C-alpha cells in the first residue's frame, strides 16, 4: 500500500515535469540561485549559509535579535513566520525585509504552520502555505538577492501515507509560487518531521528540482536524533552533493528528545563540503527543548553552552561565516578598503567585484585580507579581478597564490575578455606557502577585468590577491 502510493506519486510528478518542459523552458533566475548544485549570488559567488533560526512569530518584539545574530557573525537568519492556521498570520513582511537588509543578512523566511502535517492536529498543508506566500508576493518582489522562501517547515510527520505525497505536494507548491511570479530561491523541507528517515526527499529530489521551471530550489534536511552517527550525516549529504543537488542542513541541534545528533560531524562535514547550515535556534524554546536556546532570554551576552559551541567552536559561525557579497556591492562605503602596499594597488580575491568560481576560504594561513579564492577544481573555474589603471599602458600584475600539490596548474590569462597568455602556477610546497608570480600585461585607462581561467580539470591554485604595479 505504502509502495503503491509512492509509485503513483512519482509517475504523476514525472508527467508534470515533462509538461513543464515543453510548455515553459527554464528561465534564468535573478538574485540568489542554484548553480552546479550550490547556492550562488547573482555575481556568481558561492554563498554558504551560516545561519540561525529565530522565533519571530512567537517573539515579534525581539527585533534586535537580527542585529545580535549578525554581530556574532552569522550571514543568515531563518525567520519563523505563521501562515494563520496555527500561528500568525505574519503580516509584517516589510519590517522583516528591512531588518534583513539593514543588518546585511540573507534571510530564509519560513512558514511554521505546516510542521508535522498528518501527525500534528491543526497543521497546515503545503498548499495553504503556498497561498500565504502568494498573498505576500507584492511585498517580497525585488528582494531576490537576499531573501529565500522556505515554503513550509517540516511539512509532513511520520505518517507514511501522508509523507509519500511529499514529492507531488512540494512540486505543486513550487509551481504555484512560480506561476504567481516568484523568482526567489525556494527552499523545501523534507517530510517525516524534516528528517527524511525514509529518504522520500532524497530519492525524489532530482524530479522535484526539475519540476521547478527556474531550477532554483534548495533542499533542506533537519538533523536531530535520526542523525546520531557520523555515517548517517555524511551519507545523506554526500548523496545530494554527488547528484549535484543543492542541500542545506536547515535545522540541527546538539541534543534532542528523539536522540543525540552528531553535531560535530555536521559542523565538520558541511564546512569541508561547502554545505550551508542553520542552527536551531536563537532563543525562546519551550521547557522540554529549552537546551536548544543559543542565548538565554534573547540576550546576546548570555550564550548557553550550545550557543558557545555554535558560534565560537570549530567550524562554527565565527570561523566559517562570510557575509553575502551582494551587501558589499550595494554599499561600497562599508567595505573595508584594501590597504595598498607601497607599490601598486592590491585587489583581494575575496572582495567584490572580484569573482571566485569556488569558495572563499581561510583555512590555510598566510593570506592577506580575510581569505582567498579556492577555485573549483574544474577547467574554466576562474578567479576574476576588476582593476583600474590611471592611464593605458603596460603594467606588472602580481598574482599571489599557493599550490600545495606537486603538479603545476595552468591557466589562461584573460584581460578584458581577450586571452593574452598562459600562466603556469607551480607547486609552492604547501597550501600555506604563498608566492607571487609577476605577469606583464597591457591595461586600458580606467577599469579592466583580469581573469585567470584554468585550462585543466585540476583548476586554479588557491589565489590570494592581485597587485597592479
Ligand atoms: C585542498 C586544499 C584546498 C585546495 C584544494 C585543491 O583541498 O585544502 O585549499 O584548493 O586542495 O586541490 O585545489
Ligand atoms: Ca581548489
């Protein structure tokens, strides 16, 4: 019986996907989007979510939490909202949008009323959540660079028959939002209280992803007691990564009534693989799960032990979170100016408008600025700088890089769109040994782009900065 329902669901979804394909080809998304199975910003920078859930609908006056969470280093807040069936309806979207923007946060807005539908009396359906979002669309238009819509929290419980409808119900909700004009990145939670312990989301993720005409849906698993061993954590996440499907750990804690999650593996494995995570939660948890508060009474000066671990521990927020570059772009005056070395101007690989087709990392010491570009190990995965010259003419570019392997990595040097040479980045002995390679190029007066585009599958070395002499 269970099986039969699941198969029918998949068949219906496949039909829907093929109809969508012929009627409406994939549109180019605006703002945050999915590229190659990862979340990227409009400028192509990888954005790795490092965030915290905040109980906005239950604590609507605690608006200072946005700034407090930001001050502890998070780049994302997941905002709990109500669609009116159990909580809310949350009608203060403009206030929330403002709080996100002014605090330079990516916000994941979520409807909580869907939690445990099928098990939980009074819970909303994904369709009801979609109706709520459609009503809020006018207030959210234009926020695609910093708002992600998480359609419904943990939208089904452990009822197998109900959770089997997850692929179709999720796909239908996505398509209702798209038909209403939403171009935002969408996030969808797994069934079975978010934990997907029967792998319904995992096994149907590709079909659901393909059913989004914008191919801009991110999958979110919540890791509590089901994920109490390292292998369960890594296996689940690895399957999405190897299928090139975007996955985040959208909730997790250090403990829970259903078991003891392996949070150390969650921190380490997500960081090693460029996967986003959002911890549950800032403050205000009720008695039985009060230990999941990161701070006591919404007071940022009173970190609990979970809060200490989450913000200040290994691979926690402080060590790994990077602000979305979209904010550096919209408000250049707040970007720390790169301190120019005695000769020439220095351009950091991690600072917009520089583009890194990879991740901005900081795990190998010795870099300047706040990090370096770890390009994807793929041909064409480039690092690009935008440099200015006071007058046209020949200049010496200094590329500071590290290559901890023994094999040289080759790249095309592309200035203002033309390939002007090739560069070989030899092994430097260690990833922490940075050396500068000088290249002679001719620049135009004014702005120029300098792109290093690797010509083999090993990609670029790690790139720290570029100087123009
Ligand atoms: C290692 C290293 C990275 C580097 C990568 C590579 O993973 O830690 O910093 O970018 O190798 O081979 O490119
Ligand atoms: Ca690399």
